[in-house]
C-alpha cells in the first residue's frame, strides 16, 4: 500500500510535529536505537540524557540478559524521567546503498514497534526518524516506509491509536507533509 493510497480515516490519525521528542506527553516514544541500546549520538543520546541514568541501567541489564537487538528489532523500557510512559528502542539498518535488505529491515523495525504498542495498549505513539541520522538512510525513502507501515498498522491492528512522526529538521518535516498531504501540527498539542 503506497502512502498515497492511505484512507482519510488513517491519515487523520497520523500527525507530524517538529519538536524535541523527549518533551512529548504520549504513551510511548520510539527511539532510533543502536544494537546495544547504549544511547549513542543524535536522538538516541538525547533520549538517554533526558531519561536519566536509570534508562542506561535498564538498557544495560536488558542487553546483559537477552543480548543485542539487531537491525529490524525493537524492545521496550520504562521512560524514567521523560513525560511519556515507555520508550520503544527500535534498531534500524545502516544504509549500504539499498541492496542489502535495508528496506525490509527498516519496515520490520517499525512493525516490531507497532506490535509492542499493540500488546501494551498504547494509544499515542511518537516516532523519531529511524536510521536517517548516522546510519545514513535516505530521509524520503525512510519516511515512505514509516508512513506505509503506520498505515497498515492503523488499518488492521489498532484503529484508535494516534501516531506522531516527530521530526527534527525542516527538510524531514517537508517530506512527511508531502507524503501525508497536510502540515505539521503545533507540538504543544502533545506537550
């Protein structure tokens, strides 16, 4: 299902905000994590810093018990000092030119995040842009994957969930606005 074929009902539950994801008062945020959940740079580091040392300990304990989370996977922790309830740590692929299965791995990371949200009864879910930072995934292609997977999830699994694409820069905001045919909302709605 291409993003252009999303129904008006589904599009109404997809939102765009340009904001600091650590300030959103939603049920869960989705972190663009690394395989060790160590809180590297970019949004991952910002989330770890804002959530506090308890998050770093929870992530370390998880990896010690269950091992690394590889590309396409996602796991959840408490949010600790953040205004949301949970953090879903999704591990996207490193972009290698598009011929290494990156598209399927990115779609799987989004789908796994949605599966966790469904099981936990999450009604408001804010996504950071997975794999588009240091992992180098092209922003437009990543946004298309995010919107398509979100549309499928909202149509088949959780029709009452609100999905927020939380973007950092003007370029990414423009990409999502083009895909969804609507403008970004005032972030204060979710703060």
